[in-house]
C-alpha cells in the first residue's frame, strides 16, 4: 500500500495502492500512521508508482459503501489533509503522473511541488463529478493555486498537463521522469538544511490564515457530507466514472 524509505533523515513514501493509488479509508489510515512515524525525519518526499501519482478518491467505494463508510472516509480525509498541510517538516511532492482530485490536493498541500514530464495531469474535477469539496481540501487548493486561477480551476474542473500546470503555478518544477526522485530528494535536502524551528515557525505563519478559515468551516463540511450521502450522488458518480471509461 505504501513503500517507506528513510535515508539520512529524508523519508520517502511511495504510494503503491493498486494501479491508481485511489484514496480509500484503508490507504488514509496507512498514510496517517506514516505521518505519526515521520517525527524523526528531517523532510518528507511523497511520490507514486507507475504512471499515476494518485487518481483521487475511490469513487466506486464511496458510491457503494453507504452512509457510514462515507462519513468515516471523510473524517479520515479531513484528518490526513490537515496533518499533511501542517506537518512541521518540509514536504516535497514528486508527482510521477496523474494527480487528480484528492491526488491534486496532496500535491497542493506540500511545501514544494515537482511534476514529471509526460501524459500526467493535475487538477480538481470534483464539480464535474457533481460533488462538493471537503473544506480542508478546498482551503488547500485556495492556498496553493495562484488567486487568478483558483476559480477557473475549481469551477471548470479542468486538469492540466505538466507544462500548463507549471505556467499556471500549480507546480514549482517540471522535470524528466527519470530525474524526478533525485530532484525531489535534492529539494528536500536543501529545505531540511534550514534550522527546524525556523522552518516550522515560518510554515506556521504562512499557513495560519488558511487554518483560521478552516476553524470556521464546520457548517460547510456538514452540508458537504449531506451532498455526498444524498440520494442522487451515487448516480452522478457512476455517470462520471462511465464518462471517464469511454475516453
């Protein structure tokens, strides 16, 4: 599910959950455990395997899991996104391929974002599925994406190839796939060279406004869960998945 490698204080987590690294309750549980164990690392690199970094939420599980699964899943997702976003050590995302929806949010939560050249795309197509963003996910998108592109990215649900993602400020670098992990590790090493308390306090200050908004978002999340568990949502999810399969 997750391959873990720690070398010279740089922790690399590689998602290996099926072909698409789709987020389900079990993967989120494992990711949360890995964050528990990341306290001794100087920096964290997150990447995937194959040609997909993370294809987002496992929509089939959500549409078939019932209300209790949806509620449990979103509680786990909220916890993980908040923890990753506030992790006191440097976090480098190395997107080896598609980073869609929840996968895009993981990339956006990082302190530095690198994407591989290729056919991978990044974006947040939740509205095209016909569902809302959990508050934590939406705030991470708002934080990471340049203001002039946030509304367009969210409302249209367009996903962008690497060069366009770089031009729109969604990622910080685009590199050949064979150089991706080497470059990610180099950035992690550089950022880990900053005195830990200096980095932690600076990161905390940069992200404080986002966290303050999150504290006021409980009502939004309650309504979001109602939509995800509503009677029409499974049909919308299945229709979206069928449209993807036909491409």
